[in-house]
C-alpha cells in the first residue's frame, strides 16, 4: 500500500503535539498544567497557558482520527487483495496491545497504545457493517462519552463536595479539585499534595515499574475512560476517507475546507472556555479538543495544497513515518530527563526548561527519523511490528497457493 505523504505530515504533527502535552506530565511530576505561577514572569505564564491551549488533547484527538484514517486505508487494501479482514487485523491489534503493555510498565503510565488497540478491535468489527450501523455506533459512543464527561466535568465541580467527588470518582485526579479554588495553579498544587498516584518521579526506575503494576487499574482508568471517544474518532476517520477526504478533486477539497472552518471556527472559542472557568477543564481535553483537532487536520491539507513550508513538511513527515518509534522514544527521553533515576530535572521545576525540553526532544526526533529513513524504509519499531504483523498474512497466502 503506497504511503500518502500528507497523512505522514499529519501523523508526525500529532506525535510532536502529543509530546507538547506529555512533557508537562514529566516536567511537573504528574499533571499538565501550571503548578506555580510565582516562579516565572507573567509573560511566561501566558506562554504556558497558550501552549496548553494549543496542545492539550488536540493532538491526541488528531492522532486518534489519523488511526481511523489509516485503518480504513488498510481495510480497503485487504478488500482489494481478497484477504480476510478481521482475523488478520486482530493479530495486529494484539501486537499493538502487547506493545502498549510493555510501554506502560517500563516507560510511561499514561500510555495510549493499549486503548488504541482495544478500540481498533471494536472498530475493525464495526467497519464491516453497513453505514447505518456505523452511524448508530458513532452516536452511541459519542453519547456515552459526553454523558460521562458532563457528569465528571460539571456536576462534580458545581454540586458535589470535594470529598463526595473523591468517593464517586476515586480514579479521576479532577476529583481532588475543590470548586472553591480560584486558580488552576492552586488546584494543581492540591492534586500534587493529595494524590500520590501522580508523584512517581522520585522513584527509582524499578520502583516505578513495580508501582505501575501494583496500581495497574487505577493508572489505566483514563485509557478505559476514553474508549467511547476513541471509537467515535476512529469511525469519524473511516467516514472521512470514505467520503473522499483524501481526493484532491473539487469534492475532496470542499470537504477539507469544511474541516478547516468548522474545526477552527467552533473549536477555537470552545477550547477558550477553560481559560475563563475551571469548570471546563475536563471538557476542554476530552470534548472540545477533538473539534479543534479537525481544524488542525484541515490546516494540514490547506498547507499541503498550497505547497507551503515544504521542508518543514518533509521533516515532520519523517516523524510520521516512524510514529510508533518516535512516540516511544520521546517518552523514554523525557523520562530520563525528568525522573530521578535519570537527570531529575523535575526537581527544578521551570516552565522555560520544560518548553526547551520539548523543543530539544522534537528536534532530536526530526533528526533521528531523517537520518534513519535515509538508509531504511521504516523505523525500527515499525519494522518489527510489520514483520510480526505479516506472519498471518503470509500463512493465509501460502494456504491459497
């Protein structure tokens, strides 16, 4: 199946942007918001808030949509080659799940691969059904997700005491937020003081491994919580391809522009709500962010069509071609930089340092992927995953011959 460079650009941008959120988890020992606005200038605080506005949940949403787009392309390829879809794709998702388990245990407790693999299994079954069934599944998934987020995001802050919220939602770090706290910085400090699950930076590497295993279900609560959202966004990606998003004809360009204007026009003001009220913090990441993700995708199409920033597109597409390798690598590097078993930079919390770390890791990923792809067609993790993933395909073809 021939690669589409534009999709590699979008995928690479999603990987780099996801790091823009995760770097705060590493740098602030557990949560991606301002911890102390007094340690930097007001300008630095504004930069931090703007950075969070651009990245928090937006690139995760983009990455999720891209996964659905990739799934539809692979499904079409399997159909054209006469290969049994679900049985063969299931093996790929099992491999991704195992990859996610290893990544979660040994690297990063906020791994998203496990959630993607489970979502992939569900959606791989659904996309074989009629369009009507797919739309029903999207509606059900969106309804479940929205209901859950409204309950946790609004009712928990407005009509529940903090203690009751902790009782009803023990796995949600937002349950430690008091509605009486006026600033995000104060709330984040409260989280740090009262939720030990978010403070493992001081552990040795092996203590972190043991800790993740002992608190497996608690630390995986977000991965489970976002399953309905993932199902919706995967299927949205599937529908976008089927409706002609990737075609550079009049219809395709119209659809691309629609994504751009709807995504930015609705997404920008929606995501700005969290800047003015703490009650929108949960909805910002899990409900509003995917809307802006669509705008980001439309923007990628616009830039590609007009051939702007060609060199930047090339370098970012290299990250996209090695998305799995770069996703794992960026978390390993960030762990080494910020955790105590490495350089322990989280002990010297500084927003400029966190921004500089994001930039440094990003440049490393761009440089590494560019050099690697000069000699090899795929990244190292992609090569292993593809070889293992092709085992049942080869066996099936051998049976046919």
